[in-house]
């Protein structure tokens, strides 16, 4: 399934959401060379979160083959900043585009309900919570974790708490055909969260998707909503929302 819009208009220009999209895109272009080598591999190795390295569980000089031509050597540098820097790194064009689309689709309404400063702090905290969840579940892993999806999962967790019955429109692929449908946000995001739980439960944790980061970010976003929401903005926003 692929969500393409919701029936949830914005009240104000989503400045922070736009800036986050721009920042992630700028990092992809200027730091990661738009996915070209050696910039991509170098940035993932240096700025991605490697749980075993961050916790000091791997020996200095331990290596991990990121690509056939690239080896990450871990345990050789300061890594205190990688839970934050990893939030702005991506592994490919589709990784970046997919994350930025979900951030735009759900982030503008969450920003509307928190205000810009609160939303920015909320976003960073969700990203750090996601990094912590992945690190705790794979404490000895030497696989770099990159991507904004942990923080964006927090935005999605907040969205479902704030607007559970708002209609989300989706494309659903069936073979070579795409069907359109609209469901309440709690169904779409609840199904997505269940997939992350299942993926984390059956996955090896040594590559691919960081499912537990998604789970941790989503739960953090849902739990932090009472602290960060602005009740007056939420009430004003809900007055103009169409629900199922």
C-alpha cells in the first residue's frame, strides 16, 4: 500500500517539515554525493549509527563489508554524535524519496498541532528514541543504521493519536493493477506498525530494514503527544478535518 494524500488540511505553512525535507535532501546531495561512490559508503560508515561501535562492544579495527568494494572499519573514531547524524543519512534514492514523502504527508498536520519549535524538538527526540530501540535490540551489531524513518515513525505515531479517524487515501497494488481506497488513519498506520513488529520479530537484525527503530520511534511519538501537543491548535485543527 502507498498513501498519497489525507483529508487533513493544514492551518499554517509547515515550515519545519519543509526545512527537514530540505535538510535531508541537502545532506544527500552535498555529503552523500547523491548516492555515488565513494561518498555514499564513506558517509554511511562515518555518520551512520553502528550499535556495537557506539556501545564499545566491538574491538578496534573490526571490519564490515558494506559493498563488494567498501569495508567499514569500526571502533576507530568518536561516535557520540552518530544517533543524531544517522537521522539525516540515507542509503539510496528510493530510501530518501519514500521517507520524505511520508514526512510531508503526516508531518505537516503534526506540526500544525504542536507549533514549530515543539515539533522540531519532538522530531529529534523520536529519532533518538528510534536509534536507542535499534541499539538495545542489536547491541553488538556492526551494521550501520541510517535514515530518517525512525523519527518519521514518531511523527506517524503522533498522527494516529491526534487524528485516528482522518481518511488516508492509498494506492494498493494487486498484480499489475493499482486500486485506490481510503481508510481511517488508525487502520493504515496500525497495519504499518504491525508489519514493523512482525519484521522485527522474525528478522535477523543484521541488515536490511531497522524494524525496531521504526517500532521505537512510533511508540515514542505516540507517548510524547500529550507533552508536545498544543491543545488550542489541536482543537482548531480538528474543527476542519473530515473523518470516517
